[in-house]
């Protein structure tokens, strides 16, 4: 074998060494790492919420609330501007985003428009690029007609985006009230926030805090007319009817204008009433508020006011009873938890707009520990099974492959540590899958070396030729995985982005370890031993004489597989997948009995009385665990949270809520759209790559084989009624990658043989190419199946369904690479004449194979 460049050698070994150095901190605790020298790497792979427990909330600014508030404030501003301009008007009102009024003197319409010019003036948009946006536009009218204005969609979008920006700090302060962990808060789109908090003991309290706007004000009661008269007729213009928190609610006539607002509170703590012992909230007021209230206390200390929280009256004390000096007390049938929450909300401040929880994924710490245990167990068994398989088939070379796979996993961990990517449970599944698939590259290398060693010439030349010729196949196969991983990350959501990250990183590290590292290890073996032949431990020789005529039965097999694809399509249309909460909305709750055995029948009966739809209760794992599925509530995102609240109130005394997933209608629609786009984009991107690397006939053959695999797998999910969720999307994309990996390897050999055997019948050439790569196809399928079988047998419920889908897909993908991709290539060559560079006319199945561009 030729000498390698010293620089390349240094780079390879430095990368391997750096991988071990940066992965090492993951073997130690944070306390132990704190004692390390500062110059040593100390970054660990951050664990996802599904591995350490915590909550993941997606919050959406309620656009309708923004519109309603903008409508009200704009109407007030219009009325003030007209009064300041001394313009008489009538009928000032609004609906939706439209506002209208009439000018009493028709000749002053133009003057009225001039008075409103400041309100309709453009404002600067947020962001790096400043654009002029009109929040309010005039919808022209003739003199004497009503003046009409409209709040623009662009202006509302600006207000929504501004509310999201302002909400970040408030949300962070509220999280600080219930957790010492540093939260992850990021924007998603124009109107959403994604909040992640790890190690949370009381996720329900956090959700309660985040879902309240907490606009706390003090307003005077309006004694100008009886409350019931105001309810029956119309309240005064400066007042409104608000209702109490009682059941049934009590109406109060209160002034619209507040004399104490949320910004006036400088301190708030839960406390107890010294006379009654009831929970209350003690607060202190700022200097400006005191300056306003002190004269009021001196003038009429017994005047009643309303303490209003988010439009509801908490209590109506007299001024002197609630405020003494700069301190005050809020009471009103508060529980201890209610007092704590209200004090926390007052300290954190109000949100700029209402936030609705549209997606929730909460995992208890115990679930994370169990998930890590089961995933590591599955991973160890998968690794041992793959290692045993490789050593059994390749002996010493198999041991080299095991070393390369170990280094591969270490490099993945190091990369995750360096970039700070979160390791999730699906991410561990991605690493386990990488263990099985990465072996494919080593199998490709060893089978090519065995093939080259059978030819004339010294072993040194055979080793060099084998590594050179196999490189393009390794790159092609792994780049398809990287492309799918990148697209799944872009379109994916939640924990399965972790699967995409490990899949993409694993594809890149596999190219490095399987080719470059393995080549150097084999070269070291050759330089020490100077052998004349390959090690005797290679036991795949029984494939050498394989001469299966796969294409001889291609027509009946192709028809059978096409019929199965059609049947899957019919089942998909007629029955439809069993969509999980990810795609149709709803809730999934994992419960564990606090004592004794979980009674599924009792749970079902109690939940049926709540009228939440067709609730399903099923056993899960042990006899103490059950899984509850609550269907999507038709009333929207808030209804989903109400349903979870009812279930929690009904069952929390006897059961621990170990895992809660809630997906509202808006989030499920987005996940459905993103999942469909993800699969479509991944398939198109990979096929474009195949087209560029080969030619259009190969790309079409790969596309048809891939569509067949996806259809059959979806049909399998429909027939088995396996829940179709985000895990299914990840599994389908992985199957696409695996199938294309298999197809690309065979196509690579077909392309090489095109050049080598230009006069050979195409069907015979395809048979020869498949037989030449048969050992690789079988061994890769075996090692991948071993890894997935370990995942299925020893993983938890989520990983088991994921692994089961992949097991089916691996078998289907392996068959389609032979009996779909091959016959389609023959069909297109028959219809299309000759491939690039071809020199012979088309002559059916026995036509001479045409020359394709490039070499393997």
C-alpha cells in the first residue's frame, strides 16, 4: 500500500484523539469536572427533557386578543383626537379590524381625517431591516358618509411580534419563581415561544403561571347606578361590568381606569391574615402610587375598590382595609397555592398579551431515568451483537471494524458535546441505528478487498485498489443519510430533532472512521505482517460463487410488490393511519399508581363521566402503569388544557402523572404539514443527489423503489394499527435513507460494470452486480436487524414502535433494491434506447449494456 501523506495522517489521528478528549467529560459528574484544570474540555452532552425530566411548552400569542386590544385603544385614541380638534362625532365603534364613525358636520370630514393623520402615519417595523408599516389605514369615503378605518394585518403582525419579544423576559422571571434550572426560551415563527425547563418538580404550577396574563389593577367601584340596572341596560361610558371569581359569579360595576396598575407593585409575598389566618398576598407600592393614594386615604378611607386580575374581580375591600402606608394586602378566598402563585405573578410582572399553551410535553424525572436505563441497555446489547457478528464473519478485520465503530460513536458524542446539541431518547436510537448502519461501510470495504484479492497481482496493490474503488460508494451511501438528517432537523420538531442531529453527524463520522481510519489500521497490519493473502478469519467466501438469477423472476416479483404497494395505498385511503396526538391533536398521559395496581377499568369509568370524548386507557409496561389517550377537543387549544386539568383533578390523588403530552389543533396541523414536507423534501433532495451522481434512469429507478418502500411501510402501520406519530416520520425517513443506501451501492456496481462489460446483456449485468454486492447486502441487513432487534426487545414503548417500523422497512428496503430498482432500470433502458455514452441500439432484455458515465 502506498505511503500516506504525513499531514493527512496527523489530521486523522488528531481528530480521533480530539474526539476522545472532548467525549471524556461525559464520563464524570459536574462536581468532578469542576476540579479539572480550566484548559481541559469540560462540556458535556446536554440531556433532553425525555432523559432527565422536565417540561417543554409551546406558547402562542392569542392574535384575537391583540386585535381586540388594538381595536379598543385605537377607538379611544380616535375619540380623543377628534375631541382635541373640536370635531363633533357620533357612532364611534368597531368590529374585528374595522372602525367607523360619523362626523356631525359633513363639511368637516377632511378636517377629521387630518386630525387622525398621526394615527395613520407609518411606523418602523422591528428587525434588522426597517420597513415602514401603517397600523391604521383610512378606507376612503365621500363627504357626508361614515368615516371608515381599518387595522392592517401588517400592523397586527408587528404588535404580535412585539408581544412575543416582550414576553420572553416575563416568562423567564416566572420560571425563576418555580425552578432554579436555567430555562431554554426561543422564538418559533412570529407568534410563538418554545419554553424548556429541565428537572421540574411541579410542571403544573409552571403551566398555570405561564398561561395567566396577570394584569392586576385596582379600580374604583362605580356607585352611580345599581349593578343590575347596568347589566340590564348599559353601564356608563367610563365604567364596565366585571364578574367575580365566585361560583356563581357576582357582577360589579367598576371604572375602566385603574388608579393602581401592575407596574406600581415593587414587592409581593404570600402571607397570612393576622386576624383570620387566611392566606393573603402582602405587597408594597412604589413612590408614585403612594403619592396618588395618600390623598385618597385622607379624603375617604372607606371608599370601596375592586382588585381586578385579568378582567375578574378578586375582592372589593375598603381602601383603608387593604392599604396601610406603603404596604397592602390582597385577600379573597385564596388558597395557600393561590397566594403563592399570585405573589409570583406580581413579582414577575404581567405578560404583554395572553399566551395559550398549544403544545406541551412533560416528563417526570423517573421516566427519564427509566428511559436512559432501557436505551443504554438496548445500545449495549446492540453493540455487542453487531461486534460479535462482525468478528464471526471477518475475524481480525471484524475486530478492526469494531474499533472503527467505537471511534465513530466517540466522535458522535464529542461532536454533540462541542456544538451543545441536546441528546434525546430518539437521539440515542439514532446512535444505535448508526452502529448498525455504519458497519455497512466496513462490510463494503472488506468485500471489495476480498474481491480484489482474488485477482492477479500482489496483495498490496489489491488493498490499495479496493479502498480507492469503494470510497465513492461509501460517500454516496452516507451522504444520503446526512441529507435526510439535515432535512428532518429542519422540518422536525421536539425530541426527534435529536434523532436528526445524530443521524447527520453519524453519517459524516462514518465516512471518516470507516474509510480513513480503517484504511490506516489495515495498512498498519500489512506493514507489520507483510502477508501474501487476506486473514483466514474472513468467512464470507460462500458468497463468492453466488450466481443467483434475480432478474429471471423479476416480472412476477415486481408485479407482486407493485400489487402490495397498490393495496397499501388503498388501505391508506380507505382506513387511514391511526394518527396519534402529534397529527390529530389531543393528549397522552402516562400514569403510575401511587400504591397498589393501576385499575384501568376504574380509570376508564371515571374519565368517561368527564365527557371528553372517546378516552382510551391501556396497560403500559408494569401493572402499576397505564397510558391514557384523550381525543382532541373541538373547542380549540384552551379546551385541550381544560381537558388535562379535569383529568388531573380526577386522578392526581391516586396516580402520579409521569408523562404528559398535549398537542392543540394548531400545533397538530403544523406537525402534519412539516412531516409531509419533511418526507417529500428528503426524498427529492436525495434523488437529486442520485441524479447528479449517476443519471436520470438511475434516479427514477431509485425514486420508484423508495416510493414503494414508503407505501409498504405505511400500509404496515395501517394494518397493524400502529400509532402514526413523529416517531413514524423519523422511521419513514430512515427507511428512505436505508433503501437508497442499498440501491446506491448496487447502482454503483452496475455503473462500474457498465464500463467494464459493455457488450453484456443488461439483465445479466444487473444479476452479476447484485451477486457481487450480495455479501454486503446480507451482512448489512443482518447487523442492522440485530441493532433494531435489541432496540425492540429492550427499549421502552416509544423505541419499540420505532424499532418495529424500522425492522419492517429494512426487510422491504433490501428487497426493493433488488426487485424494484433493477427491473425499473431495465425498463427505462428498453424504452429509452441507450444510456449516456452508449453505443448499441436497444434490443429488449438481452440488449448489450450501455456505457454509463463515471466509475465507482
